C-alpha cells in the first residue's frame, strides 16, 4: 500500500498517531511505502535539506514504534526544461522508479520513504511532484491500495452531486466509481479537491484497484477506513475488469506488437493478422488510456469447453498483473456463457497456469475438433479448469 501524505498533515497534533497506525500495519505484515507531499514546504528553489528533514520526521516516528525505514534515492528524474518560454529550473519529472531496490527494502520488512526529489543520471537533483511519485510508484509496484492522506475532508457537503453517489449522514462521500469521479471533478472548482480526485482517477486508470482519500487529522482514520464496513473516507474503486474490452480492428498492430516476442520464443504459436481478424470476436484487450497493454482470446470448441489462448502482456506493466486479469476475465466470461470447462495448451507457462488453479490433463480430454488440430510436433501440455 502506498501512502501519499500531504505536508500540512505532518504539522497536525495527530501526525504521530497516523504514523503509529502505519507502523502497526507494517508490523502486521503489510508492505508500506510512504510518499511525503512537500508542495507547501519547498519553494521554486530546490531545498534538499527541507525535503530530507521532513522525510526524517517519518523515520523518527516509525523508529519510535520499532519499525525500520529507509529514505532512499529511488527515483531517477529529468528536468522539465523550458515550457512556454518559462525555465522550470529545478523542477523535474519521474524518469524511472528503481522498483528492484524498493522491493528489496520491502522484503526486509522495512518501510521505504520517497521524498519529493529525484536525481538525473549525472546526479543533478530535481523537485518532483508528490502526486506524480505516488502515481508512478503505485503503478510500478502493482499496489493494491493508494491512500491520499490530506489535511481535512474536502469531499463533504458538496452541492450538485449525482443522486447515485452514496453519502454518510454528515454528507461525506463513501465511494465513487471512476465515472462518478469524473462527474464530480467536472462539477467542482476547489483546487485541492480537484487535485485529490484527479490523482485518484489516474491511479484507478493505471490499475490500482482501490484509492482511499482520508483526513489525516482524524485519529485512526486509516485503520477505520481499512477495517470498518463503510470507512471514514472516500474510496475510488473500479472493477478489475473495467479496462478490458473487445478487440477492435484498429487494435491489430498493437496485438501483434505484444504477441511477437512470445511468438518468436515459441511461447505462443504464430498467428497472422488475417487469422486474428478471422476470429476477432474471440479476442479481448486491456486498454489503458487508449493503448493496448495485454490481450487474450476465448475460443468456443463446443460441448461446453472453451480454450484460453494468445495471452500476452506488456512487460513494462509487469507489476499490474495484466496477464492474470485477462485470464480472470476470460474465465468469468466462460462461466457466464455456461461453459463447463476451460483449457489451455502450453509449452513454457505451465507453472503460471497452475498458480491460477489450472491442472494438467490429457490430450484425450480435449474436444474432438481440437484433438484433430493438435500439433504433435509441438507437444503442448494441456491444462484445464473446471467451472
């Protein structure tokens, strides 16, 4: 779980209690990453001392709860340069997240703290937006939750809200879908609230399943949001299959781009664009902001049996488990189509499919038409899953 904590929260009397709650989660076994928001604590001139002093406060309070933390140079940045004639000087953007280093820290049971600063390959430091760091690290690590911890509950008592939005008695919003989040954003003018909701929406679209906006000045807010039925903050959530849609003809170049490396290594059998187009209705893709980053197909062989095939995912998005999401979607679709069983043919990914619940079976268990097309030279193993 990634926690992006706005700077004013660190100045509140409840800040030590917030850190104790995060320490409790870390000691319980949750993997915690902290991104201190420093927008209010630094000016246009890069102030590394201020940034690290603030980050050190987190380490101090975590140490008081006997939780080890690391403040590290986990971000490679590049300068924004000149935009519309304005020299952005010390301001930068995330170029790369060193996920391997962060994962090693997490696997040691420690808490990584990512201050809002990144370094160029030559060692030049840049101020980087805490929102951008929180978004990129959540996506890169495949975080299941992003907490936006702000100073105040800005999602309460809003006017002109859609009737479908669930609220508590005090008028605070309980949860929002991405579509509802867009609707709320379009109807408000408060800069802070728009910023929080826009970050939540971007994180949802990047594959984070749950984003929680909570008031960091409220004692116990994080734990109550996590472990009570309706929580105390606002959750932006999406169906994990929401970004999966049917293949369109214009997606074919992206599909071939994803599949080509796997076809070259023999993980997938070679399919031409014409062969894919012929069975276009069997294919589904994972779409992020109009770009295809994963795909898969469900072929109906009759007799209540379906074949899951052509599963490919963009390696740049490995932390998001897109392959698993595609397979999960195809299994769900097979169940809704009243299939009794799905199967896969594989030469190299049997362990991965076993982790998804598939079990090895015989060639004779395949539908007759599929058996007739089985390539005995390829010697694929058959794995199936009863529905």
